[in-house]
C-alpha cells in the first residue's frame, strides 16, 4: 500500500475519527472512488478485449451493466448476453471448394474443382480470417445447414463467442483486478482529502 493520507483499509476508523459530519464525507469518497474505478475497469476490459477480438467498443459497452453491491457502496461490473452472431465479425464472401475430390461435370469450368459461395469472418485478431465451415451469407446472417451432409436440412444462424465469455479470460480479470487494487486507494484518499478540505473551508 502506498503512503497515502487516508487509508481505505481503515474505512470504519476514518468514519469514527471525523465524527458524524465527517463520516458522510468518508462515505461519499468511497462511493465516488468506486464509481470512478468501475468506469476505469470497464475501459480497461474493453481495450483488452479489442486487442484480441475483432469487436467494437460500443458492442462491448452494450453488454455492460454496472450494479451497486447490495448493502455496500461499491460497484460490480456485470457483462451479460448470449453468443454473438458471426455477422458481427466483419464477414466477407469468397469462393470455396465444395469437395477436394469433386469436379464440375459440364460447362465452362468442366474438370475443375467444384466450388460455391462461402464466407469468412475475423473473430480473433491473432488468427486472421477464417472460413465458416459449410457456411454462407444471406439476409444479413451467416447460415449453415443443421446437417452439413444433408442439403435439405434446416439452415441455422451461426454464432461466435459471447462478451461474458471473452471477459472471463483469467488474464483479463486479473488485469482489471490489479488496476482496481492499485488505483482505488489513491482515488479514495484524494477524494476524501478534497471533501474534507471543502468542508473545513465552509466552516
């Protein structure tokens, strides 16, 4: 712990030390500092995810809810939502081979490998573009047969990872926790110092 003017670990002791009116400032300082750190942690997580996944900041933010912990002035970051449709990962159409052993039986391309319109997506930046096996793009969705061996089977929308699943990576969680542990005491001490100085100036 840094040598700070006010130690957040002595929260209850600070409330007693400054009396009834000062205790309100201590409470406000904790609320303000935890609100501030919730925002900074969310920014850290968003940046960390965008370093790995091809996803926009607004899409991550759209799955974030910040809740006040019951009976406690601290905040909790909650990421919600199901798996994201693959069309959110920059789809591009391209020709793909139908079967490496199958050739066109007639027409201008007779004897050449049979091919069809496929689609690629970029989910992870470290893996580049990848073909969606058996997939194609139609009506702003990426589809694939429920049974790839049966062309009569029902097409289904294809999905990638979820935002909660991305956030749950240990390195992301640990990085956000380290940020809060490092910066929250400084935020609290600075805010409490400001509130107490302001109160003394008014007295």
